[in-house]
C-alpha cells in the first residue's frame, strides 16, 4: 500500500515577520538611542521649559495624568518647581557629552597602548600591562571622592576621571588580539618587505582589531552613563543645578514618598538608555564575531 503525504507550508503572517525583524535587528534599542541623541542635540527646541526655570507654585506638581497635575509640566515638577521633563531632556545632553568624550579619548588611548604592548612586547608590554593592573586595582569611587575634595567638582573633572579608568579594558583586549595578528603571514610578509612597525600597526593590525574596539565601545556607553550618574548622585560629579540624571535622582530621594516622579523618571531614563546600549552592543558583537555568525 502506498501512502501519499502532502506538506503544507504556512507563510509567516505579518506579526511573525515583525517579530523576526525585531529579533534580527535591534529596532527598539536603535529607536531609543536615536530619540535620546535627537533630544540631546535639539534640547533648546524640544524642551518645553528652561531646565533652571523654577515656579514655586508648582513645587512637587504631579504628572499631567494625575488629578492635581498640570499640562505645563507633563512629567511633574521637582521640589523647587522646575519641569522634570525639561531637565531630563537637558540631562541627556550632559550624559551623551560625557559618554562620547570619554569614549573617544579612552578608545584611542587604550587601543594605541594595546597595539604597542602586543606588537612590541618585552619591557613595553610589561610596563603597559602593569599599568593596566594598577588602574584596575585602584577603587574608582575612592579616587573620585578624594579628587572632589582636592578639586572642585565639575564636568571636566568627571570626564578626566572616567578617561583614566576607561582605557584599560581596551588596552588589555586589543593587546590579546594583537598577539594573534602579529603572527599572521601577511604581517610577517609586511615586516620582511621592510615596512616599519608604525605602518604595520596602522595598516595591518588596526583593521584587525577594529571590530573588537567597536563592540567594547558600544558596551562601555551604558557603564559610563551609570558611572556618571552615580558620581552625580554622590555629589562628586556634575555639580548642581546642572540637570544631570544622577543629580535629579539624588535631589528627589528625600521626596520619594510624596513626589516619586522626581526620582523615578530620570532613573527610568538611565535604565532605558543603558539597557538599549547594552542590547545594541550584544547585537553588534554577534554580527562582527565570525564564530558567532556560524551558530
């Protein structure tokens, strides 16, 4: 007896296509990051009020959906009557400024030292790696507290401290990649042909570590935003009345039982941006790592 089997292939529905797209592409994280970058750049045009403008009649004003809320302050007012939404928008500008500045400086410095340590080896490698170990062993918060006592807390101080403690991960990872790349045949051929060490590092080794550096940089953005917020929360970061997200959380902690929105919304902004950047970093790592693309 013969049996006839028929297979019916179901076409994916529109919802399935959307779900597959969301899995393959970081649509939501990219959207969040794009919105944050947009409002940070155009903060004077997007924010409904000036971040330092206070209206004492609207002290601890609840959000607009609350019965006692006002449409002037969509996310409510803080303890001295400033618009929480406007301060969050301007706070995004500070957070992105710190993250971008620190990333550029830390990435360039760490990558250069990592390539030098891996390619030159010997005493240069030993000195750079011991410097990395020393930097990792020093407690960052303690250094920040001491620095805030010696110097006045400021945006520049926060950026310098973060740069000092941001470059070691780049140096260590790039060094490991360089040790592998410098033994490759094309690097050996370039060395035999008379190319200088600087030319080999820039033309042959740097492109090989570029993907690793990009992934590390994307994953560092969330950590930098959290660190800056923690410093501002402790009072050793961005000084008041600058609208830093960490400052806003710190200023609203005394009113958490009566005006929860002062702390909640800037804290939620930190959570949303950090989660989005970490998700994007994981996706970027999966796309740039050839070993993970084969899985």
